[in-house]
C-alpha cells in the first residue's frame, strides 16, 4: 500500500538546515493498522505529512498504492490526496463557525461532488461515528471526543483507501481516547488501512505493528504477530478493486 525507500527531508531556513528525515525506509501493507512511535522531534509528523502527500521531500522514493508519487506536481498530489487519503489531526482542525454537517461537507465540496451525493456521504459518515443526531451542532457545543469523531467522519466521507492520524487522541482524556481508538479499529476492520502516530503505549499495543522512528529513521520494525488474532483486520480489502 505504502513504501518509502531512503526518503530524506531537509527543512532549510536562512540560518539552519534540519534533517527531519535522514533516510526513512518502511512499508505498510494494505489493511494494516500501524502505530508510529518515537521521541518528540524525531520526524513522525514529517513522515505522516509526506506519506499523506501534504509535503514534498528531497531524496529517495515513495510508492503509494502501486504508483510512484515521488515527483508529482502540487496539482497531481492534491488530486490523489482528495480521492485516496484521509487525515485526522490532534487538534481536530474543524471550522468553528460551521456546524457538524457543513464541516464534513468541506472536502466533498472541494472535490466538486454533486449535492445529493455529498448529502448521502455526509449522513452515512456521521452515522458511522454515532453523530447522526448532531448535524446542526457547532464544534464548540461538542465534547473533545465528539469533535474528533466529526473529524473522523470528515475523513471517512471521502472514502479514503488509507487514513493518516497524527496523535488523534493527544488532546483527549483516556476514556475519550479509547472511544476514538475503538472507532478507528472498527474502520480498519472494514478495510481502511490506518497509520497512526501515538505517544500512548497502551494504544500502540492494540495495533498490528509498531514502527519506531528515531532521529529521522525507521530504526525498528516491531513484529506484532503475537497480537491476538481477533485484532488482525480481515484482508478482504486487498481483493477489492482500487478506486480512483
Ligand atoms: N516547517 C518546519 N521548518 C523547519 N523545521 C521543521 C519544520 N517542521 C519540522 N521541523 C523540524 O524537523 C524535525 C522533525 O519534526 P517533526 O516531524 O514535527 O517531529 P515529531 O512529529 O516526531 O515531533 C524537528 O527537528 C523539527 O524541529
Ligand atoms: Mg509531531
């Protein structure tokens, strides 16, 4: 599903160069639910942003869903991103003066989908995260856990093949964090590949595999084959036809 070989990213300012990724090589298989862990500043967010085609990189090769996406134009990148990729952030990134329904609608409008199709996707996604009765609420009228579920619905409404989450439970108490994690497990079980950065060892243990990033390199592939079988998602999605 996702393969990086020797990926490098250098942030340059007038004064300093930061090697955010030195030579990152890793692979994520279709249907996996993978945790990305590592100390602060090790390059986890940089990796996720490159993987999600939000950022470009300076060296190496990146293959996503069978296509070399190393050297694409901004336009080509955003086209793939809109159709194949969903993002969830620590800070939810909802628009404060739009209600729940309209927040989920934003990326669908951006994709230019017809209103009937958008309406169907919005309601279905909010149903999946248990917020079908909150369509008219503003983000400020919801708990943190509910806001993150709106953000998950917004990502799901685009029917992504892969979901990237950057510390999605970082702003939540442990009860809400577990609720969001349960939801992500359910989404993964229904076929969506998920790559999630987390600091929470309890959550990381629940995933199929941990990739540890250290100093801009994936230094450690921890095999989670000892995980209980019922936590391994069905690989049925691998047989499904590719969309987009
Ligand atoms: N936009 C940026 N400009 C300059 N340096 C950056 C930028 N984003 C990240 N960095 C640097 O790159 C390194 C990796 O950052 P990041 O990927 O955010 O780490 P993590 O998510 O693991 O905490 C850090 O040293 C950080 O300061
Ligand atoms: Mg980060």
